C-alpha cells in the first residue's frame, strides 16, 4: 500500500509554481466561514501534485484516492481520516460507525475541540476515482453541510463528480489559467533539464537547453503527465538523437499514448494480440494483479502466454504501470486514469480487436478462484 507521506514526497519533489491556486484557496478560507473548494482539471494537469504541495505546506489532513490500487472506497477514506484525527487530536476516531455516519461525526468531533480561529481543512484528491456511492450520497460519504470553521478542499477531473452540498461552494478550473500553467511548465523543465541524465542528454545534443524547453513546452500543451512520460523516455535513452526525438514527438498526451500503443505491438489488424489481452486485463481489473494471475486469466484465450512472457511485457511497460512490491510477487496496475481513458476509446478498442465484455468475464472467473484468498495455487 502506498502511504500518503510517500505520495506527498514523490509529488512535491521539484514542485514549482501554481501560486494562483494556493492564493485562491487562502482567499476562499478568508471569505467564508466554511465550505467546499473543488479544483478541476484534465487528466495529467497536475491536480494531485498541487494538492500534495498544499498538504505539505499547510499540514492539513489529506487523503488520496488510488483507483488503480483499489484504495478508493469510503472504507479507506474513513480509516484514513480516523487514524489522522486520532493521531493529531486524540479523538475517538470512527469507532464502529460506517462511512455515512462516521465522516460527518468525526469532522464535528474535531471541530468542537479546535479553537474558533483555527480552520479544520481536509484535502481529498481524485474524487472522480472514488468508488461510486449508493443512491444520491456524495462520494466517500462527504457531508453536504459543514460545521462553521470546516473546509473540504477537493480535486477531480472536469465534470466528473457531482456533489450535493448546502453552503459556500467554489470551483477552480485549471483550464482558466493556461498562461500561468505554461509558465510553470517552462520552470519545471528548466529545473529538470539541468540535472542528472536529462542534463547529459541535452549536453550530448546540438540543442540548447532553451530550445529543448521551448519545444517540450509547446508539445505538452501544459500537461504534466505528458512531460512525465516524455522525460522518462529521454532520461532512459543513452545515445538518443534528441533533435530527431523532439521533431518526431507527437503533440499532446493522447497522441503520445497512441505512439506507445503502436510500439507496444497493439496494431493487430485482424485478431487480438497477446500484448493487447495483457494490457486490457490490466485496464479492466479492479485491483492490481501479478503476472501469474494475468497468465491464468489468459490461458483459455491463448496458448502463447506464460507467467514469464507476461512478466516480460510488464517490465517493458513499466513507465505506464504502477508496480506494488509490498507483496511477492509484485502486482501491477495502470499508472494513470488518463491511460485507461485512452484504452477505452472506441477506435482504440476496435483497433485491438477486443471485446471488453469477454475480458471482464475472464477476469471475473479467475478472480473468483484466486483473488478472494489472494494466494497462489502452487
């Protein structure tokens, strides 16, 4: 399991800019005696990094939804909130209450012991990745009404999350700050390209650092996930012809995914390839999977797969995967929701010759046998 402290440390290393967001949050807290502030943006726009930096700066209570790792339920949120409140304020935590009861009760309990001038701020990332709630309940059973002095700072993909609230409410849409975002992108690139392997790649090329910054900034369209993947490619490629790489680099995150889709061997014209099956099993699975389970799922589909061959694919695809080494063998899941979105595009699914209904059925049958006990039958 990835701890919140690990996410904060990873996401805030080398963090730059976004002062306009932090200023807006501070102003919202000053202007309202309670309320909900929602930061919206496209996949890869940097929402998680912004929230992680806000938590680091303010030391507020924070929670990160991680759908790819199955850490996105109301139960996970209640446990996270309870543990942090007990550690910080000595409260009784959630006790035996369920999500619908526990969240508002814990917030009210902590609010009651804080001085009036001290705000209670809870920051929650990736609300769009939270498990769908029953009926008309808010995601994670977030309360619709907050006590005075209580604030929820939330992030979500644009137009993905419906909240039913009564009280002060404000949205900050990152697309409204394109010029500021591009300035942050350039600053981020200047810092990254001056260090380690990336600096060596620039020095080995016939380009100046300024030329590389300008080109990558333009191609990224302000998307930090695009930069994340692209910089990995550059750093891991000794002897790279950087000038040619930048001239051939596709513009925008979706086109970047499409390029790697082809390099992963996913361009079968008639029948699904083994690689496509492996990738779509990861795409459709509700939990991280080890190579042996993926191999078991695919055994009825193709004889050209084994745990070793699956592991080889997973190793090649690591830039797009999350690798959980807290268990043995390691488990894998798609790194980011934006890649899953790409894989769900109708044209991409059709190109792979896949039937997602069949993929889901195969996963369900094998997980019923193996994942309930989370043990390997060997």
